[in-house]
């Protein structure tokens, strides 16, 4: 109910994450935000944490670059060890964080960061009495997550009802958020589409949407799927990617104004 009352503040989830909607816990605090660079959400979350009173916010992208992601995903697909690639990525993240100290660590997904990393982070960069929080905006099944790292977090949240029901002794359920500026558009012309979906490319998502279009030709459906360029490599070497129409894929994210339109 509070989510609705606050009219979509960008990090309604962050309010919950910082202990039971007590925003005062942020006042004067130093915060580490480990979050993917995704649709500029990391900037909105960063700014909202500052708005809620944090003295200092330090942002680090917790998502490997396109090449590292492709290598890790490929190794996982063939059930090969990703230890060296993960260790290389974690080393780069540790270097960015350095010896900075934080009162609060907020990690969003962090799928490539292991329990060893968070053990190090808690021991070396968390102030006495500090708290660490983990929020999932992807499902555990999709992430193939290292749940051994959960022991190093004070609270864990997920947007996924299924993940919550299977792990409710350890997790808290927290729906996704949306940004304030999505409420600001005044419609002055007729709508073009009956249904619009915008999101990252996933093979199952792509196939479901194509099936949806095929079975509902009487309505106008628009789909915007955004992918990293490694999809071209998948299309060459993986059978289930063969029929993907690359003309339907975008390789750069939409701006907030484009999404609003």
C-alpha cells in the first residue's frame, strides 16, 4: 500500500531494504551501491539514496562486460569451470572499491560475485554496525546463483514470488519499482498499440512474444527487446537461436523519453 501511496518513487524497494521503511537509517551514512548498469536505473537509485539523506554514495557496476559475460555464460552452458573468469572480474571490482568504508552495502543481483567476494567485502569495507542487503530483480533460476553468499547479508529481497515461496525463511518478498517520470506523460494523441513490452532479450521471452503475436492478430502488439551484441555469436552456434530475427532486436537501450513515448 505504501508503494501506491508514494506514486512510484524509484527506489521504493530501497526504502524496504533499509530496514522496514525506516529512511532515517540512510541519514549521514556512507553507502556502496553494487548494481548493473541497466536502463539508467542505477543513476535513479543512486540519486534517490542521496535524496533519502545518505552522506556519500559510491557506485560500482556489478555486471561483467559483454565479453566476460559471454565467456562465463558459455562455460556455464557446457558445465565448465568459471572460477578464473569470476576471479578476474572480482579482482577488478575490489580494485574499484579499494579501502573505502561503508555503513550500508546494497547489492542488486550481483550474479557474478561469489561468497568469497562478499566475505572479503564484509571483513574489509563494512564499518562496525554496518548492514549488507541483497535484492534480486531476476529469478534465481535465471541467474544460477551462488546461494552460499547469502550468509554474508543481513537481509535478502526478491521480486519473484516463486523464489520467495521456496526460500521464505531467508528471503523477503518485494515487488519491482518504477520511476517517477513515467507518471508525467500527458497523452495528447490516440494510442497506437494495445500492448507494449520492453525488456532485455531472453530466448524464451522472445519466443513467447512471437507466439503471442501469432495468436492475437486482431490486436496491435509492439515488442522492444534489447540485447548485447553477443547474440550474433549465439545465433551462429546455438540451434535454438537460429530463427531469431535480428531486425527485431535493439543493441542499445531506450532513453527514458523513448520509453515514456
